[in-house]
């Protein structure tokens, strides 16, 4: 597992998230996302240091 540096879409603050090594981050948004039908795409919630909840979508 690797650590990705991501930016909060609400305030721009940087936060870290542990993700599998060979994934591509597709989006980081404050809008709630449903799990896609594609088994290679996942959505996980996280929060920035300022408390903004966000959703990270990534592809294997």
C-alpha cells in the first residue's frame, strides 16, 4: 500500500490516504458517490485536516 497526497476540493488542504500501489485516482469530490458497477473502480470516504468530508474514486 502506498500513501497518496490529495487535495481537498472544498478548501485545497492537502491530506494523505493509503491506497493500493497500482491505482489511479480518478476524482476527489465533496459529493457523495455510490460504488460504481465496475469492479475495478472503488470509492472511499476520507476527510481533510479541516474536517471537510470528501470521496476519493480510484481505478485498479
